[in-house]
């Protein structure tokens, strides 16, 4: 349940019944009422500013208005105490019985009012290239948002919009024609970098790659056969890594080639709309508006060489998704450097009449840097692949475990490493840059993935060792128990806010704050000691079980697994 919504609804409903107040509750007042959760719970579990909003229309001081409201709010069945603070804030403290009942019987099923259909575009891997650190955020953040949306009941469709039809593919085919088909994963990952480097040094080789690209897109059978043989090999190595990262399988690996069959339809629409312009042999779409204060270049629909462009594939993809899925929203998770590109594409889509009534949204993310503030690289100066990054983190975890005198199976090491890498990415606001420090992310204390996993393992251990029932009793709640239960009850609101703001970092940081409260509870509220009365033990065990349920759900939404031991 969403306790925030339940309390808000009950407070607003009661306020509308107060004779001296109800006539002043206008839609504008309702939109500005803030019912908040105070940072210091000593003053109450919820606080509202409504008395201050009404002072002008009623003509009384906020505290005088608050005093009128207090007796009515005290009649709410779930409220234990109502008080006035400061200039006229009203604080509400909930009954312990209500908190226990709601927190310990909550099944975590969200109550989503409006189910949306959402197309998600993340990943966007280029074939022939191993996944590297630049792919981490689009993969992890996109996957977590997908899990959050599905948990809330929304209907999502995830797209890996592969780069498989442009100049890189032409350079790969040129290399295969000269050197033969790759025989293993190393060959697959070696070909494009080698061919690309050669193209920078040899203009003739670059021209050959460009020519092959145009001929491939025009239907050259020999090149299509090479493409059809090569692509599965490239996708297999990508999928192997995504499995290691515990990423949900994409609903569609629909890259630029598969979108290309719809380009003629879009071309016809653009021509009828009269929005295609010719410039130096290329075809462009002007998207600049009179209100623009920054440069807004045109969309390159077709290159002067006649090749399908990156922009044409993205614009056509919007047309395809509207026609095929008819979603409520299309959300893209890519690097911040593509912000301008998506502004152009969205404007072009509106000019073409595509996606009417569909929200088009780009979530741009920052860069992962080293301690020097520059993009993170390995010690030898190379951009690390995601496989290398996981290995680096796993080696650090293995060293820490060995230093602690423990031995853990490799499967557990992998789980801890995955949590270290993914949580460190998720806990940062997606728009910001962040520093990657392998020693920091693998610490078992502090705001890290290992700390969160360790808390879950500890809860599991308590449950396995405990004897007796786990249920609500009449025992009074200690402050540490009360704070934890109130935080557990905030889970569904956190998930909804994470979804609405397209911000998985809100969920990640909730998980960390939850673990802090769990560990405070663990240290101050003993469960297994012989001197603990059975009714206290039973209630505390119920708190442990619900804490594990919520924490496990949060971890699952981040694509993390809980090991048996740590």
C-alpha cells in the first residue's frame, strides 16, 4: 500500500468536512497543499501546511486556523495525536496499532491507477563491438526502470536498437571480404576496431567501407549473406554478457536494418508533407524554431552518398513503434551527448505527424570517470569492456573476502561484484557524472552494493535460526521499530516516484537507507536472546520478515541476487 496516499486522502477528506474551512478549499488550494513526511519524526509522522495556505482567504492567522482543524483531524481513526508547530504547521502522529497492522500485513502489491503502455529504448549496442564502460549506464538504468514499470503493472516493450546498418557494418564486411569470417568471440570483437583504425589511415579503405554500406542498404545479396552470418555471432557474445549482468531479455533486438524496410514509407510521408530539403546532395529536415536560442542543426535524413543515416533510423523507429505498439510513451536511455540528437528527432517526428498523443522522452546520463575526473580507463590506458569491469570488481571482492579470513564460492563472489558495480551506478542521479573507484564500491560498509547484500543475508540468517511464530502482538513499539516500520510503508510511494521521475536512483538510495534502519533495529532490538519475552520476539521476528520482503523486492528491481552467505 501507499501509506502516503492513504494519509493524504484521509486528511483532505476530513478537512472538507470542517464547517469553518470547507468553503475555502478551492482547486487551487488543493493543488498547493503539501502533506509531507518530516525528516525528524519526533514532531510527527506527517505534516501539512494547509493552515498557512488558507490564512489570506479566511483572514485569520495560520495558528488560529490550525487550532480549528486539530479537533477534527484528531477524529481520524489512524491518528494518535495532532499538534501545531512553528507558524502553523499541523503534525500528525499515527497510532502504533495502525502502523503495525499496515506494515506487517502489506503484500507490496502496488495500486497503480492508470496502466500505461511504454516502449523503452536502451542498450543500443553496435554490432562487432564488445560492450564497454560506456554501455553500463544505458543497460543498468534502462533495465531497472523496465523492472520498476512492470512491477507497477505497466506494459513495457524493451528495444535494443542496434547499430547494424551504417558505416561500421560496411567496414566489417570489407574486413571479412579480405580476411574471412571470424572464428570466435575474440575475432568478432577485433574486426571493427582493426578496420576502423585502417580507415583513419587509408582513405581508400574508408571509401570502400562507405561504398559497401550503400550497396548493403540497396540490397547487395553477397553483403546481406555476410551480414546474416555475422550478426548472430555478434549478438551471442552480447547476450552472454547481459546474462552475466542479470539483465532482462530484450523484447526486440530490432536494429537499423530491420527498421530500414519502413524507410520508404516514411520517405513518402515526408515528401507529401513537403518537409524534405536538398542540401549539397543530402536530404535534410529543418527543425529550427524561432524561439531557439541555441544552435539547432537540421536532421540529416539521407547522406550525400545516398546512405541511410543514424537519424533516419531513429525517426523511422518512432513511426514503426507508433504503428506497431501504439504506446503512451517512448522513453530513451542514452548518453547525454545525444541530447541534441533526440531534440532534433522528436521535432522531426512532430513535423511528420508521428506519435500524436505519445510522450517522447530522452533520459540522458552522465559519464563514469576515474579519480582524475577523466573518463575511466584501465591501467594500460584502454577503455574497459564490461566483462573487464566485472572481473576488476570481482577480483577486488575476492581480495576483501580473503583478507577477512573467509572463503566464498565463485558464484557468491559474482553476486557481490554485480551488486557492487550495479548499485554504484544506480545510486547516482542518472544525469550526473560519477567517479568509479573499485576499492570504494567493493567496501562492505557504507553506501555500497555489498553492504546492502550483507544486510539481506543477515535477515535471512535470523529467520533461519529463529523459532516460534512471527506475528503482530500488543507490545509497544520502540522508536527504532517504529521508524523501520514507517519506512517499510513508504516503499510503494518510492517505487511510484522512481517511475514518474524516470529516476531509479531514488529506489537505490531508499534501499540503502532501509538497510541503515534495519541494522539500527538489529543492534538495539535483540530477537534471539533468552531474556526476550515471546510476544516481543514474535513481533520483532515479524518485522524482520517484512524487512526482508521489502529489501528483497528492492534488490530484485535493481537486478541483484541475494547470496546464501557472505
